């Protein structure tokens, strides 16, 4: 299941983020890649331990906690602290798959990477190339969103970032461990929750049909969730 979330950050928030990030110290992104991934990873990243990474990342996590669509789609249990990357001209990231388990540095926390997220911090007209290409059942889908928008997709997918040919692509990326690890089950719950949300404004809260659907939803969560 691939979902686009619009305006996770407002344009004003994006401007504030970029004011900090455009003057930040960036390091070679290959340092954080796995054995295979680092051979095809050509970008720069903000040091995960930097205070700027912590403060901006915490802002994203707080914002997502109040984002109804994200909560419905991800059913988050843990969120890996957001990272930040920059692709300049010639930068790109060849086809790779994310590690199944990510360990958070300087902590005992680990995250099973059920979902991956990319939050775009550059407008599409700021750079050429740089599309996030995600392989799925029906081929690869190229994603290039407005600044402040985010894409959420299965971390099990092969994916890549096309080479940047002009400008610079700045983004945040992270992973989510869901309460429901199975992607098909999670997609079913999302569809059911979406239907309930669409019916809620047009049916009385006491309507037996709405109550039955809500009961089914929560019973399925009980069946499939791990805590």
C-alpha cells in the first residue's frame, strides 16, 4: 500500500526547516548505508547525532502523532528518528531494499521497518531528476511531491532515487514499525477505517450499521495487532 499525505508540514514550516538545513554541515551519506546499499548511495546526510537533526526530527514525529491519515494508514508502534538527506547534481541512490531491523544509535531501541516514509522538503521545480522510484506489483512508480508532502510505502519494496541533474533535492526519511506488521492486513484496516470515516458525517452515531462496522474494525485490530 502506497499512500501520499499532503501538507504534513505547512509551507511556513518547510521554509523554517530549509533555513536551518541549507546552512547545515552535511556528511557523506554512504557512511550510513548497508554493505550493499553504500555502493549505490551517492548523497549527503545530516549527522544523526546533531542537535538540528534531533529538533527537526522531533517536530516531524509530534506532527505525525496528530495526523489522522498517517495514524490510520500506519497504525504506528514505533517511529525511527527521522533522518535528513540532500542530493546535489550527480547524486542518486541505486536500487536497494531497507534493512528489516534498524537500531537507534546510543539507545536500546530497535525498529522493525514495516513502512518507509519520505517527507519532501524541496519543491519539484527546485530540482530535475531525483524521483523516488518504488517497485510494486504493477511496476515502478515515480514519486516527486510538493515540499511538505510525504509518501508512505512498504519498506520491503525495492526502491531507488533517480540521479539529480539540476538543483538540489532535500528530504527527511524514516521508518515505522506498525502495530500490524502484515501489509495486506494493514491495508484492509485502512480501507475499513476510511469507509467508517466517510460514513460518520452522514449517519447518526447510534446507527446500527456504523456501530457494526466500527466493531468489526476494532475486532480485526485486536486479532492482528501485536503490542
